[in-house]
């Protein structure tokens, strides 16, 4: 299956072989949700993230200034989602917490 990100009702959605979805903002909800076998869902967020809307370009959603001096890039892949933190300077954070949420 092809991998792409698009915007639907303010939500950035990632279509991949794993069925991943990315959230419309970086704060208050999981950044990514992945369906699990048996109907459950695994999601994760970035603690302290600002409520920024991603810039979506094909399979990539970029949350600019999600934390001070830090951008977050999510790339939909056939096997899930790859996240990358892009640090603008040495003063950007050096520790991050990704809380997990499970349903089902």
C-alpha cells in the first residue's frame, strides 16, 4: 500500500501498511496511533508539546517548534511511523518523554 499523509477535518492522517494515523495538533492527544492485532490501538504523544498544527508534505508531517528549539517530523512508512526530533541549537532540549496510550 502507498504511504501518504493528508489533512481531513483538521487532522493529519497517515495511510500506511500498518494503518497509522497522525494527530492534527501536537498537544493533548496522541501524536500517532497504530492499530494492533485483535482490535486494540497503541498511541504515543510528546510530553510538553505545543498545540502546533503539522505541515504535511506527502508521507511527512512536520510539527514546527513543538518544543522550544525543536521540530518533530513524522514519516508514514509501510511498517509504521518514523519520528525524528530536529534540534535547532545546542540549547534545545536533551531529554524527551513519549507517553504511551493503549486501548483495547
